C-alpha cells in the first residue's frame, strides 16, 4: 500500500514525464531498452530463483512474436505499448500468494506505467492509423495474455502460477528488448 507522499512523487514524475514526452518521442527506443533492462532486473529482484516444484506445471503460452515484426516503427511501438498494458494488468491483481519483494514489485509496476504513459503520448496520433491488418496482432496479444490470466485464475493465483507467469513476462520483455535494439 502506498502512502500519500509516494502518490505525490508518482504524480510529479508523471507530470514531468508528460511535459517533456513530446521532446523524447524520438528517443523512445533507447529509453525502452533502459526501462526493459530495469524491468528485467526488478523481475529478478522481486522473487528468488525459480522454484523446482513449479517446473512440472510450466505452460507453453507461446508469445505471438510476429506482432513485433512489422515494417513500421510506429506499429511496433503500439504493439509494445499494448504488451506493457497487459503486463501491468496481470501484475496488478491477486499477488498475495506470490511472496515477492513489495518494493521491487512497486518499482516494476511504476516503470511499466510510466512507459505506457510515454508511449501513449508519442503514438496516440498513430492509433488512428492502426488499421484492420494490425487488428489481428492485437487479437493475438489479447489471446496470449488471456491464457496467462486464465492460468493464474485456474491455479487460484498460487505461488507456482505466479512464478511461471513471472518467467513468461521475462521472456516477453527479452523479446521486446531484442526488437527495441533494432528500432
């Protein structure tokens, strides 16, 4: 639970981020690499080593990597923004059984939120051009994250389901990192 001072800090950060975001749109790929690198470190810091007892419960979620392969930079940015939104959503609920470091989790969520805000500010105009051919990618992403969400619900958000989801988000962020390096 965050105190009022923490909320004020986040508000100020978001205000500053929004004010200068238009200047930073050209630097988003570089910023994303930093955010992803930080997010990966926080994912590791959140929990301990992957529990051996969870290995038998692993699921082949199959991230739809093709959504990150279009020719247009803006389309990739929109897909990345959407992925961040899905990850933020998944890591914003029923975390009681995860037994993770709360500070690292808060920092992870805040970093994702700030990146979503920044991406939205930069690509909002492009959303209108996100034509129907891209809709297939959006549906694939939605289906992928829905599988993870259902998996967590089916397992009643137990420790193993969270650890498996955390490992999957790690793979997801690594794919985004690979793409961001090429942008």
